[in-house]
């Protein structure tokens, strides 16, 4: 006898994520729709197929489509693909741990502007968010070489003026 898989917990988890996402977007109507669907789906002991949710109050066409995707694939693309993008984005913030990133995603933060409103950020994290683009932009090699040449000229002039009293040890670690 083939054992059927109960998708109830996974479905409720994804619907809660969608509820939080809509709450943080300020879409109270959708948030309440997910809330109603979640409350009614919690009353079911099992969800083996989409047929099990048909007729459940608060589960309309859109939620049924999402439930079908979760049952068929084991995930919900609109949440999971967004999570990959957000993980990459939030990893660019110095001092952000994996636990922080997971918490921010669960709380529904979807961009740096949203995240900057979080009162629990450290001062370092706030600075990294403020200057995110500059800090994560690659500097072209030619620009680095030009800066290095200008710095060498300045250091040469200083050493020439002050002679033996100054020594410099500059690492040649540039690409």
C-alpha cells in the first residue's frame, strides 16, 4: 500500500510567509485573506492533494494555485526564488550573520530601504546599507593602478623631504 504524503505543514508555512510578506508591503487585504485561509486550513488534519482544500472557506483560486504548486514541487517559486535574491543582497551587509539574514527574510524585508527601518540593526549594518552600492562596486584595475601611481609619487616626495626618518612598506597585492 502506497503511503500518501501530508503537505499540510509545508502549505501552512508558505502561506504564513506570504501573509508576512503582504503585511510588510502594506497590503492588508491580502494579508487578511491569507490569515483567513490559514485559520481554516489549520482545521484540516491532512492535505494530500488540492482536492482536500476545495470548498475550504477563504481558499480561493489564487491560494489554491499556490497550494497546488507546493504539493507538486515541494516549494513555492515566488517565495523561494525571492529568498535566493535576498540572501545574496543581504550578504553584502557587513556584520550580517546567516541568522540575521534568515530573520530579515522571515520578517518580510524585501530590499535595503525596507531593512533600513529595522531598529535592531547595528551601527555597522546601518552604514553598510547606506553605502551598499559603493561598498559592493568593483573598482576597475586601471583605476587602482592610477591611484597606486599617484600615491607612490606623493610618498616619494615625502621621503625626499624627510629623508631617512620615514620608511614605507607597501604591499604589491593588486590585480
